[in-house]
C-alpha cells in the first residue's frame, strides 16, 4: 500500500507543496501566539500563587486570568487545526481527482479547500476544543488519569480518521462528518490499521537513518570541524524535512483511497484490489 501510494505521489510531486505550506503556516501560528500565550501563562501562574498564599489578588482577578489563558490556548489550538485541515483537504482533493482519472493541479486543491472553509473552520473548532480539554485533563491527572486520557485521545483520533475526506467530498458539518467517519472506519478498520502501521514503520526507520547525519554533523561542528560538520548537519536536516513531507503526503493519499473504497465500493486503479479487500478483512 505504501509502495502504491508512492507511485501516485511520483505522478503528482507538487502535492508535497501542501504539507510544506502547512508546516510553515503552523510555525507562523505558533510564533504569532508565543508572546501572548507566555504572558497569559505567567499571569495565570501569578494568580494561582496568590490564591495559594491568600494574598491580595481576589477571585475575580484569578478567574479573569484563567479565562484569558484558556481562551488564548483554545484560539491557538483552533488556528493550528484549521491550518492542518485546510491543507490536508487540498491534498486529499487532488488525490481523489487523480484516483478518478484526472490530472490535479495545486489550483484544484486550493479551490476545493477554499470552497469548504465553513466546514473546515467548524471542524477545527470542534477538534481544537476536544484537544484542549484532553490536554487540560491530562495535565491535572495522576498517572492512571494520564493513561486513560491518552486512550481517549487515541479513540478520538480513530473515530475522526476519515473526517477530512468526508468534508472534502460530502461537505458535511462537524457532527455529521464525525458520524460518517465512524461509519467508514467500521467498514475499513483493517485496511486503515494496515496503512497506518506500514507507513509508520517505514517512516520511523527512515527517520532513524536521517538522524545519524544530524548527530554526526553536530558532533563534528561542536568538535571544531565546522566546515565538514555543518554540511553534514544541513544534509541530515534536509532528509528529515523531506521524510516528514513525503510521509504526510502518503498518509493523505492512502486516506483518500480508503475513503473512496468505503464510500463507493471501488478501489482506485492505482491500488491493488485484492490487497485492499484482504487486509484484515471487513467487519
């Protein structure tokens, strides 16, 4: 499945632009939120210290600081989810065009994503809220609570696995998209598990290999051999970047193929029919 997804990516190498832009946009979002979030964290910590020490700051001020902190954190989560879902929607739209015999362009992907901005924003709001709640519960729980929260997070990720292609193709709202995603997951759980496991294993191995030149480059640079170490370090970082971009694109391509298989009962021509139908079987 990974190999066949790679063949699709080779036909449309421009699809790598979407995860690249997504990463850059997420970085910009983080930078834009960094200063105000740090200020909010500090104000929240100060408020909690005053409460514990029963000093001058009253409960109204404490509540205000907490509200500001969580509002800022929610805005950050929603903005990040919006960026990720937007570019993933564009990539999956292009992949589906290819699966249906077309020749997608970057313009096609962006057009599809922009035409679904309301659905993307609503889903980002839901996903950001759930993500923040899980993070807050995890931070305030003991070890057992953190394990339970992690399991809940994994379950949420599984249930919402097909939300993006559902938004792209069916243009459903967040609740309907979540229900539809769960319905598709029940049908293709075996193939979804196989695809994620396969891509995850290959990416992990490649990441380990790419880390080696990074470590060697750092060691040479720190050891005084900067003229040799810096190029090796740059090469390793470039490898890590490319692996990240390719893995993100492959995941979206497989996701689009699985969605079409579940929604229309047909395996895209670029994939092997027996492989799809035989992976773990259907429920």
